[in-house]
């Protein structure tokens, strides 16, 4: 049975077609710059990357390209082979604690929750509606970034602000990257041979979040009402003194919207070093760029801070620390630096093992801690697309 995973952004469309229940990826692709003159896409099938380019005015045209790619490359003989479509949706609020079949009510809720995810939901909705037009008889599933984190206790998700802000406006920590944290948790349950795992999962890359997992469920996470909170990221500031916003508005004449945009798009690694991609920051730092070196130290310092906080939240009972996502999977030097700063709690690196694990090396996952380490440290590649499809497959099978 073939199932399609769709992750639609404001100007992009990422997709993967899986054979289920074998969990085999048949074809995948990424369409970029939708709505601009220089739209282009990359299709990957049988280990080969195939490029394409044509002006696509909207997501409906992008979906048509997706369908053409599936048929042209014979990933499917006909669209009737597709038995379900899973869509990444950023925000499910408090209502959605798990993935759900998409109905008119679900779509309206996504519209209503756009106030929480104004950068993401318009693209999510465009992807859903375009796929519904193209495949009107195929069941579709919404898989929420926030769902996995809905097990957090109230003391961890509430902010110390007027309580009516929570009651009237839904102001609370929701957390994001939940599909990735859920996937890593499921993988580690198998690796460790137990369901009640206690983990510190470090999903660190251009976007970054860390979660404390207790007994297999989310206890706390770093992102908040929006993905801006928590760790320093590629272009996001992460947690800063909220008074900075009013101060910069007064000093610069910018609006609150302008300053928030700066914190989302012009801060983090980019704001400090001038580069948003960690690989560029690393290269600049290696060449003696002081600001790039500073940015890396700031990034790693914040990761260490949250690992330490969650270590104590888990009462020191941690089955594993897991690195995943772009920097987590490939940042050999960053992992080494972070682990070195965890020496006071007995965490020790196996340098040879760490040096040999990255997506571009023969080993993509495994233990990178020394045998004497107080906590095992793993690198495990995330697979949000597979997690989306597993949820979609389950829901469709239950129909």
C-alpha cells in the first residue's frame, strides 16, 4: 500500500511516497520558491537526484508537479494506488493530542489556530486543500508538531503571566518538532528494550528544540507558544528578555511586528555571525572569524544549559541523551564541545566513535559516549516523514 507524506511551507512543498507497512521510501522530492519566477524542484528516486524548474504560481500547480513526478518516474501506475496522505501541521493547540483524520472541522481549527502559527499554517492549509482537489477520494491525516508535547504537566507548560491570558487567549507552552521527538523516542524504546524510557532528546539544527522524556512521554520541551522560544537557532533568537522588544521599538522606531520578525529571521547564528547555516559558521570560525566562533559558543552553551536543566528534572535518571537533526547528526565538533561541558555530571565522549558518525560518513548512528560515561549518548537520525506516514497508515487502517 502506498502512502504520501506532504510537508507544505509558505513557498515550498516537500513530499515522500512510502510503501507500507514495509516503511520503504519509493520517491521523495522538494519543490522550492513556489510563487516566484525561479521555482525549482529536486526529485530523488533509486538513489538518483533529478532537477526540474518552471514557474509555479501556487501550491495547486506545485501539487500537479508532484503528481507528474510520481507518474513520470513510475512511482505509481495510477493515483488510485495512493491510499492515504499525511500532512504536517504545525499547531494543534490543546485540542489535538494526536494525529487525526482531516475533516471540515479539522480544517477550520487549523484556520483558527493560524494566530499561533502565522508563518506556517497558510502553507499547511494550501498543501491540504491542493491535495484534496487532486485526490478528492483519498483519506488525509493531520499530524501535528505540537501533539507529542501535550503530556507536559501544567507546571511545565504554563507561563508565570496573568492566568487569564491562558484562559482567554491560550497563552502557554505548546512545543514543536513533536513528530521528531516522538520518532526518536520510539526508536530509543526499541534500542533500549523498554517503554518507560527517560531521555533528553536534542533536535538541533537550523530550528532547534530539546525535550525531556519521562516514562516515554514528554515532560518538558524548550519551544513555547511559538517556535521562537528556547534555544538559539539558525535565524531565531530563542529565549531573550521580553523587555528587549519594547526597548528596540522605542529606540529604533520599529513596530512590534518588525522586531518580532527580526527575532525570527535575523537573529540566532545569523544575527551574531552573519551566517545562518552552521556549516558556514564553522568554516568562518575555522578561518579565525571571531563572531562566528562566538556564535558557536553561544549555541552550544544554550544546548548545555537545557540538557543540565532536564537532567535534574528527570532526577538524574536518564537512560540516554540523543542528538538528532542537522547539527545533532552532523556536527561532530559541536557534539564534542557540548559533551565536554557535561563532564561535571559524568558524561564522557568516545572521540573516535563521535568522529566516525555523520550523515556523510559510513556510520550515521550509534553510541558516541565512552563506556565509563554516566549517561549513554547516542546519535540517531530523525525521520519525521516516516513518523507522519506511520500515524497516517494506522488511522487509515482503522477506518
